[in-house]
C-alpha cells in the first residue's frame, strides 16, 4: 500500500490535535519517577508534531524523526512551542540510527508502517537506544487489523506483542479491536495495541 501520497492530507486532517494518550501516560509515569532520567526524547514518525510540541512544552530536548520531509517542514513551522531544544531528521525507519541513553521513545501510530523485513532491526534499535528505566510509548497494530493484508506493513499477534515487550516492564497495554474509520473518513477495522513500557 502506498501511503506516501496520503500523509499531507493526514497532517491537514489532524492539525492542532492534542498529544496522544500514550504519551500523556508516559509523561505522568515520568513525573512520578523517584530518580528521573534527563529529559531527552525521540519522537519517531513525529508527523506534524502533535507529540513533539507537548514534549518541548514540558521542557524536554527532542529529536523528532519522520520519513516524510513535509512532516518536518510543518513541525518546524509551528508557532506553539519553543524550538530551541528541537532537533529534526528526515529518516526512514528502515535506516534508523538512534543516539544512546534516550529517556523516552515515543512512536505514535507509525511503527506498523515499517516494512516487516526491517521491523526486527528497528525494534532492536529502539530497545538498545533506551536508557535503563527509559520508556517506550506508542502503538503496534494487531493481526486482525484490516491493513494486515498489506505485505509492506508490520502487524503483530497478541503473543508477538508480549515477546517484543520482554525487555520492558509494561505500565499500560490496551487492545482495541473494532470497526471504525480513518481520520480521512475511510472505513477500516482497527486492531491496535496501545503501549507504555519501561525498559528494565
Ligand atoms: C499516522 S502518521 C502519525 C504521525 C504522528 N505520530 C501522529 O500521531 O499523528 C505516521 C507517520 O509515520 C511516518 N512514516 C510512515 N512510514 C515511515 C517509514 N517507513 N519511515 C519513517 N517514517 C514513516 C509518516 O510520514 C507519518 O508522518
């Protein structure tokens, strides 16, 4: 499935939306940590920055990454955040390299768009980049999702999600499985795992 032509429509459709509940929960967890890690986050598949803006506004240094140049252009044009501590990169998940000792990796509704041949390496990069005690938050798509028919996307069974989360203490895991619509109004069956997890 070629999603690339649709991303600009997507950015227009979600413009101005508030941060994802997974990020909000991860930040709530961070606020309760007895020995908080430095405020350094990576926002993978940042889109036009709904989550990056929240992180910046809460005093985090953010490396925001997206494969689509238009996403980064839109994020850099935002006027509702201080971009002093923002670094951006146009990079595809299939070639992702991350810095070490990241305290939070946020990946909202983006990892399933990685080609399955590259997903194991992408996940390994995420796990390795996180500091011990750092958090991952975001979504994985389940094998009952209607986009699971696309061979270039990555979907996971319930058991596979649990395997991926072995290096983590799971703080929140919620499964959604129901018919619905995309933000562009197309019919779609959603099978989503919402995850907040802390690296051991
Ligand atoms: C559904 S949007 C989510 C954007 C934002 N995180 C949000 O929650 O609104 C998915 C984002 O992932 C990016 N993306 C999709 N496939 C990618 C890939 N293979 N490598 C890097 N980014 C990719 C798209 O450009 C898009 O901005």
